[in-house]
C-alpha cells in the first residue's frame, strides 16, 4: 500500500473553515466591493497590499506581472534581498526586480521566452492561478480526472491550475464561465491570494494538531500501522552559561534542539532522535562554524510541519545557537533602537534615526512597553515599504531598553 499524505482527511475540514478565519478588521477603501473586503483587509493587515493616496484601493485596476510577483512573495513571507536581480534582461532595473528575483528563485514565475519576463504585462486569471498553485504547492483532492466544470477552461493551458483552485473552493468562477484569458483586477487578485494563503495556513494548523495528537496512525508503505506518540516542536535544552537576558528574548520564538545531521549553504537539518527540522538560517555565514554532529538549538517564529510523513519540518528565519554560545541574537539578526511612537495590542512603531520601524508581536510581549519607552527591535531583515518609507521587521523580537 502506498504511503499516504498525512494531510488526507483534513483537507475537507480546512476547505470548510478557512474562509471564516479571515481577519474582520475594516479598512475604509471607497472602491472595494463587498465580496473582496475581507480578502483586501487580510492582505493589508499582513502588509502585503496598500491603497492609493486618494483613499482608493484600485479594485478595478488590472494587475501587471511585477505586481503579481510582489504580492505573492510578500504573502508567503519570502525574504527579499533589495539588491537581488532576476535573470530576465527586461527586469534588471525595474522597481520590482527584488521581488521578481525572489519569485523566480522560488519557482513561482517563468519568463515569456528569450530571457524576457515582461514585468509591465498584464496578468490573466489563468496566469494568476498558475502562480498561486506553484507558490503554495497546491494539489487537487478531486477524483474526476481533472475534468473542468467550466466550458471555457476545457483544453486551456491553465485548465489544471484553475481546476485546483476551484476544487479547493478558493475560486468559484464568474457569472460568465471562468474567463481564463481575462486580465485579473487587483480586487480579484487579492481575493484569490488571501483565500489561498488562509487555506494554506489552515492546512498547516490542522496538520500540526494531527501530528501533535496521541497515537495518530499512519499507513506505511507495507500497510503497517505506525504510531506517532505525542511530541512537541519545541524541545527544552538547558544552557548553563547562557546569558539570561538574551535567553528571555530568544524565547519570544519557538525552540527546537537536536544534532546536526546535514548541512547546506543556507540551512541545517536537525534531529532530536524522533523528529527532524530543516532550519533555513538568517545569517548563512555562521554555518561555517557548525558541523555535522554538533548539538544546536534552533529559534524561529514558527515550525511548519512537513506535509509528507518522514519529511522534516521547516523553520524559516532561524537563529542557530551552539551549546553555551552567547550573543547569537545580535550576531544573526539585524536591529534598530528607538523610542516608541505608536502602540496597539499586537504592534509597535519606533522612531530611529529619521526612520519609522514597525513590528507585529504577541500582546504579552508588549504588556510592559509604553509610548516613549526606548526599544530595540530585532528582525531577520527589515522590509521597506516603498510607498511610506516605513521599515517592518520580519520575525521580530522586541527588547525594552532599561534606563
């Protein structure tokens, strides 16, 4: 019996429930249709999209290829190197070059031939579906041999990708077929991207519940029953000489300890004897001092479960700490220090050297922080909002500076 994905059986529940979890915060754009409000709000809250200075969102504006690459890479949280350039000759000096480069590297986009990407070209609905399926590695759960429900999809080059979004209830089509060749609008792109991102998150959350539950049986290749006992993705390791203050800060992230079993230029595979973790580090240069067999602790904002049984979990923006090592936070993350100028339940803004830096963290971390306090924000990197000039911390850790 073939080994099955452990996501089998949870997809249906995710399809039914993910759309209800979209954030209900309302951003008052004057031109957003009712059907797109939740999706637009979700992506604005996630700092993926912004509106125009006149207070509109540009719902009916058609999306270009550079903007599509930007939206998807931001939604995925892919680290953006502002100096990176894609291989496409027509995109080297485009404003979206760093995002196009990241999307190309991740396999989200392809060129149009002859080394051209056409960043200002308009995106069709079929092309957007293809990018999202490739970006989130979506698969259909249907058993209809991929037969299309819409006549205008049958035989179309994007039929497979559109059908996956339809099957997963991410797309419902239009009043006049699915219209794969029609240029997609910003509102439509926001709807598909937000629903895809929420669906992916729901799958991972449900998978985590399954993996962490007791005595979950999974069919092996030979049909044997394999029982996975209750486990946690965070493994406690005592570090006797660890700086206590730094340890408190690191504990704002999740933790996993084990031995290094494999190493690449940008990541480590760690095993605790029962599970394994693929840790993609924020500072690859630190890996030169880490070797196979070393015991390390990984700190990261979240551990994403491997979708296939036996596949390692994944940690992005990972901080690596060898036994008894100190000052790892300052060595591996970037930082800004300034005074708090704005605060909400789960976010702060600080002013530092003529720049405004924002961070979204858990409410517990901000309990003792007030406007006017001096704070250091650490981050794997700081993303520049080209419209406002504000920097936002990715995978932030916040430290109140005591006077």
